[in-house]
C-alpha cells in the first residue's frame, strides 16, 4: 500500500505531461524538432544525390557527387575569383528589386486603397503579369545592349507586376471598419492612408516583398546567361563550354544559399519590426 502511494504522484505527473503531436493540425512544434527536421531533409537530399552519382545512371562527368561539387566550389572561390561574380549578382538582384519596390509599393497601396486607381491600373498590370519576362530578352538586348541595364530591366520586369498585385491585395484586406472609424473621427484621406491603411497592411507587404525577392533570384541565371562577362550565371555559362558540370552545380548551390540568406534576413526584419503580431496572435 505504501509503495503504491509513493508511485501515485509520479504516475499522475506522467499522465498529465503534454504529448508531442507532430501531425496535429496547425500546432506548433519545439524548436529542436524544427531544426532536426530541417537538417534531416538536407541530409536526405544529399544522400539521394550521392547514391545517384554512385549508381552510374549518368556519366560521372555529367552527374558529379556532392563532394566533387563542394571541391569545385572551394576552387572557384580560392582560385577563380568567384567572389567577384557573386557580388555582381547580388548587386543586380538587390538593385533591380529595390527599383521594383519603389514602384510597386506606392502603386499597390493606392490600388488597394482606392477603387478608381485600381480600375485605371488593374487592366494594364493584369495583362503584363501573363507575359513571360524571358520573352523580352531580344528587345532588351536591342534597346540596352548586353550591359547591366538589360539584366536589371529583365529582373525588374520579372517581379514588378506580381509585386504590385500582391501589395494591392494585402491593402484591400485591411478591415473596412478601421477605415470607417478613422473617417468618422475626422481623419482626412491622406491621414487615414498614412496612419491606418499603410500600418495595417505593412506586415503583409513585407511578406509579399520576401516572396517576390525569391522569384527575383530565379530570374538571375536567365538574365546573366546572355552576353554576360560577370556574375554567377556568366560563370555557369563559361563552365558549360568546358563541361565543368561540378562548377555549374556549385553555382546553383550558391544561388540557393544566397536566396536562403536573404529570406532569413527578411524574416528576421519582419519579426523585429512587427513584434506586436506575436503578442496578439
């Protein structure tokens, strides 16, 4: 009897301990599990890649293993001045994206806030969304030549129209009660737009910018493979001439890594700038 009483609290404590349910709908998981699962998917990816390279399903020169690609990546940075190419590509993506944001943010906010502005611009913006950016390469080459202007223009065209649409949609999603209350309290259109609409839509606008920055990175190689003498895409085209597939894959890995870095930075900016969202979520 005494032994049973001694073990009773421990049994109850064990029964009331929260259980970890990985596949619970919309439930959060511990940070340790998130890190473990995030690392596991990369281990699985590289394992499948290495097995495919060992299997001989393709010639070794066309499908090098992860080790050879990492060796090529080290050689590119240590001996071939690849850091300069990376910096050129980063500058092109960030400068063109900054130009796109300078146009898309104010225009998208105005389209989302005022139906008249949306009615004027929406048919034009919607039509351009369905035109593939690479189809403009011949025109851009004739207009701007093979320099940076052509590449910046292509990267700009690749994201501007979708960014405008996303920002307009997020602005339209601002609760109308907030706007009506502000107008009732005597706020002018400019005051309501500046102090109510923009702050309410801004968290989602930053998310839209993060999403479209990822798209901008996907257009980088397309922009740089045409008559480029610098940049990650230019390096990949040089490697193609000599069948250096390991260098091409290294370039792909660098683009993916850069995309992840900038995505993380924008996520951190979003968390830091909008901490109040976590408090009320």
